[in-house]
C-alpha cells in the first residue's frame, strides 16, 4: 500500500507542478481528467487586468463582455496568457457555455456564472487585482503533455458540467 501511495505522489507531482517557459513565466498546468472514457483537458488561470483585451477586440457584440440569458458570455485574452500554446493566436476567446434557464436547478447555476462575470468586470475596471478561472481546453486543443499543446482555434471554454460552472481543474467526484 505504501508503494502505491508513493507512486501516485510521484505521478501527481509530475503532472501538477508548474513548469517554466524560456522567458521565466510560469507555464500552464494542464490536468487530464477522464469522464465516460473520454479525456478532458482543464487548467486554471489567475487573470490580471492586463490579460483582458479591450472592448474593440470583441468578436461578437451580443456576448462579448456581456452577460446573456442562460449565463452565456465571452471574454478575450492576450495570447501570452496561454504561453506557447497560443503562439498562433492574435487573441483567445474564452466562452461561458449557455445553461437552459427552464431546467430545474438552473437559477443557481446561472447565478454562479453571473458572480464570475461580475468579478471579471471588476477586474476589467481595475477594481480587483486578480480573478481565478477554470477552463476547459477541448475540443480545440492538439498535442500532448510530452510534446506540448496548441490551441487550434484560439478558443477555450470556462469549465462547466451539466450547466454549472466548475471552479477548479481537478477531477469531478
């Protein structure tokens, strides 16, 4: 049993300790989580105001920095926020998926999304120094842990499960 715990600890350190880029910036830690025989890639970011692009970089004015019905919204991040993974991007769109407001329990899920949106708005207006967000990088991610990852469409999603925003990159219980 002790050997099994030790091996798990070593493997956890291998995947969880952040690396550093050549410029000395902390690299993203990408967690691989499995659900129904599929691997999902998640990360957390500590956003600072400088990571958010300005209003003129909005792709879709209906949801860009606007909270919509069902909790849908988008933010726009500098490619450097993602390091080498977004080297071919001029910006990275991060989208909060929609939650069906007519489904039971949706009001609480949408309220949690609104709280995150409000924090990001405060960050944009320099009223907060930092906001932590959890992202899902699929399906627009290619590569692997050993060789590195690349965003293929300069698009990521806030991490959700069954319509609820998930605040971490760990495996769901």
